[in-house]
């Protein structure tokens, strides 16, 4: 392969920043294009990079959980996103949550100060016709570039995504709430309980509330992993009790288990803002105030951000991309982030990390490492490139898409063995990159 010393990365979200960081670490000269602040998508408001649009949680952080394993794999490979998350984390029980503003600021400063990265604030409307390019434009890609991608890829799919509302901590009635994490793992959440009557009244109001019309989504397709709370509720009276309002693992101060519990998770290090966990919604703003204030602890809630619905676009990646996140019909053109069909902040950054490593090896004239399905990041790449069904949809990392272990041990022990096996492979890859002067 012809040696090239530069690359273009389009988009400074989590995937784009991680891709640029990995490329730069491998010696490539990187031009990173970001359209903000000249143009903002419907869901973005900050000029900083790696803006967290929906939740501020990067989910579970232990090796018995697949996303916890994925995060550790990324740490082993020098991930900027994981370094930023670890530096800006805030209490969240067994999850890794961050102060979203500090997180974004940390990533922005690191990227802008990296010696091999040049940032260009400009909207890219056409795909570069040659060279190493990583498209990490995100699921809210602007229409001019989306048109270019559709032409190159032969079509794209779209799905809804939704953000949960955020309330001020001082407006929560703590006489109706209590602080605790599930199963006694700290006290990092504010829990807003409801008895059966209160839940029944809330449920009726929720399923009959007026939703906002979002132009362009008349087909009604909603990605299963991002269902609005009102859509979920319409599946049945008890559905929410097994979802965002589940009381399992929580006890009120008097020792009883509530009938239903809405959890609030901290948004910032100071604990001034909390989001309503799992309450992504498309209700009109006035309806959000009316319905969500029926939860006793939120009866005086001050909404500092309402829930919103926006469009996400992703490729029909199986058959289009290979396991390197590279377009099969055009070597050197990589994609990264949710546009590839991975779902979630960590998964998006992981795809950017791998795309950056693969492209960086190409530029250095070295062999690309191979990440097997024994690893979480390799399993995601295999899912995106090799899913054989007809209903390809975005996917979070899970142990089900990784190679399993037939050890006859209990489930938790088997997960631990899978994680340890994965980290062994990842450390060998990281060591090989360093030995070749690439890390």
C-alpha cells in the first residue's frame, strides 16, 4: 500500500475526536473538520467537541458488563474519550457518568492542542475523492454530506432518537424522594417513588398526552433502544415497571419497596442538575411539565432542558463496510460512530478508535492489527460488517455478539473469563503497536 502521511476526519463528535487522536498518536498529520459553530444540528448547542446530546452516562463500568469491558479495552489502547471520562466522572453508582460540560471541554482542549491535529471549522459538503478519510459526521449528518454518503453507499436508513429532560436539583421535593443506588450500591441517584394510585394516574396522563410532530418521521419508525417513554407506556400498563420506573433493588427509607420509581441522575459535578433517567420523550413541552410533575417529588420541577426528538441516520453497513470500518468499494474511506450502526457513546468512540488505528497503520505502511470477536471492540466491528439478517439495526455492545466460553461455570464467572481473555488480546495488540513504534 502506498504510504501517505495525512488523513482527513469529518466530524468532531466522540468518534471523530477519538479517530483523530489515534491517527495523530500513530504519527499521521490530521485535518479535523467540524461544522460548529457555523452550523448546528437540531440536537447540538455547544461549540465544544464530543458534545453529549442525550444522557451523560457512559453506562456500567465493571468487567461483568460488556460495555464495562469495552471501556477497559479502550483504556488499554490509549483512548482520549476514556481519559476524558475518567477525569470528569461524577458519582453514579455502578455506572460511569460525567459532567457533560467538563467532559466536552476536556476533549476539545486535548484535540486542539495535539501537535499533529489541525482543526478546521467548516461544513464539509462533499466527500474527498482520494486519500485517507474517516467520516464521523454522526447520525445527524447535514443533508449535503448525507446526500454524498447515500450516493457512495447506495442508500441509508434512519431512526428516531430522543433526549430525556433535565431538572434543577433545588426544584426536587426531597420530602417525597430519597437518595440511593440499586441494591445498596451507594446513594448516587435521587429516587422519586410512586404508589399504585399515583402511578395509575401518571400512566393515564402519559399515554394520552399530546406529542410534538417532527417533520420527516411520518413513517413512525422508532429504534427500539431509544423508545420515547410515552411510546413504551402504550405497550401496556406495567411496561414501565420493567423499564425506567422499575422499583427492583430499591427500598424507601421505611424499608418498603415502592410500586414505581423514577430515578434522577446527576448531570454535573456540583449536583445542580439531574436528568430523568429513561424519560426520553417527544411530548410537547407543556405536556412534559404537566405529566412529569404528576410524579410527587417533581411536582414543582424546574425544567432546564426539555426532552426532544431528532433524526438519526445510519448506513446499511453489512456488505458496505468491512471489519475495519472501511468501505469495501473504496479502500481508504472509513466510517466511524453511530452512522455505522453501533449504538451508544462508548460504542461510537470505540469505532472511531479502531478506524483511527487501522488508517494510521495504513499511513505508516504497517500491517493492520486484527481484533477478533473475543474482544468487545472486535465483536462490534464484526456485527456492523457481517450481520447476515435482513433487519440490521444499531446495536449496543453485549456479550451475545462476542465469542463465548464453554467453561461450565456460573454466568458471572463466565463473563469474567470472557473479559480477561479479551483484555489479554487487547494488551498484546497495544504492545505490538508500541514495539513497531506506532503507539
